[in-house]
C-alpha cells in the first residue's frame, strides 16, 4: 500500500489517508482481505501522530471500507466495493478546488493551469512523474 501525504495542499492529513485508501480499494490495488499497515507503523513511516491514523482508520471503518480483527490487524472489508463514480468525482473536485484556489492566489490564469496540467499529463504518460514520486513514497 502506497500512501503519500502533502502538508501543503490544504487537505487534512487524515482525509488524505482516507481518500487514498478509498482510491486504492476502488482501483483494486487493495483487495478484500488485504491487510493495512498497523497504526503505529504507518504513523512512523508518514511522520505523523498515531492519532491521525486512528482517525483515518475509524472513518474508513464507519464507511465499511475496512474492518478490524482483534489481535490480527486491520483489513479491507470483504463487502468493500469500488467507489461509485460520483464519489471518485467528489475526491477529484476537492483537489481541483484546492488547485484552482492556489493558482488564483499566485495570479495564474485558468488557461495557464490547463497548460500546466497538460504538461504534467504528458510527463505522467512518459513515466517521468511516476518515477520521481516512487522515490518519495514512504510505504
């Protein structure tokens, strides 16, 4: 499981964890029965407090995405289904809102943002961006 957090994007860290776990389940990179890292280990690797991971896991459990087995760990729920398209769209919309707000604060035009996204997409398609991110992943 690969989780990356960003301290500068305005999204609370626990929410980033929740969103990324949901995405991993939706994209079938995490399958029903797969185990999640223990709270303390994930907190240590992400350099955050265990309480932040507890909060994220609690929300995921309430939503039925994961479940805990006493003494065995935390696992993707058997009933966990891929995210509905509208939930995926909501996650992306939140990120788009943050990007547009930051761009506005830095006096970037919408067209400049679109051009930047196109450039980043090209790099992603070439695999350049993924290799750079892989070096920064903590888990």
